[in-house]
C-alpha cells in the first residue's frame, strides 16, 4: 500500500523498491510464515482494543505467536503495544547492530 501511494511521487525509487522485494523474496534472510485462524482472532482483538490498522495487527500477532522480532518504523504501533501492556517484539532500524 505504501509503495502504491509513493509510486505517484517523484521520491519513489523503483530500482530500490525492486531491490528490496528481491531481498525479501529471493534470499534466505527472512522467514516465510503462515497464519492460522488464531492469528486473525487475535488481530481482531487488537482492533477492538483500539488499534485500527488490521495489517499491523496481523503482522504483530504473527510475530508474537512465532516469537519473531518485528522490524518496523511504526511508532504508533509501539505506543499502542506499550499502552496496552502487550508483548513487545518490535525493533527499529537503529537497534540493529
């Protein structure tokens, strides 16, 4: 969604976008995961608690269920997690060594 919106601006770098996609899809650095029904039930629970971005909710729930770190820039999600006292799997780029 973000790429679609940014593609309409002059700041969009299609070569960088393609490189990022290849990095995610064609290397073994990232783990492909499959959601189960509980993922969506828990994501809906987060929605009812007040976080209205269902994609974030699904990704967050998947990461906590599978004990994976979640690389993000989403400070709003971080604040929501902390305010709700939820498990915090989030890491920000500046935390990567």
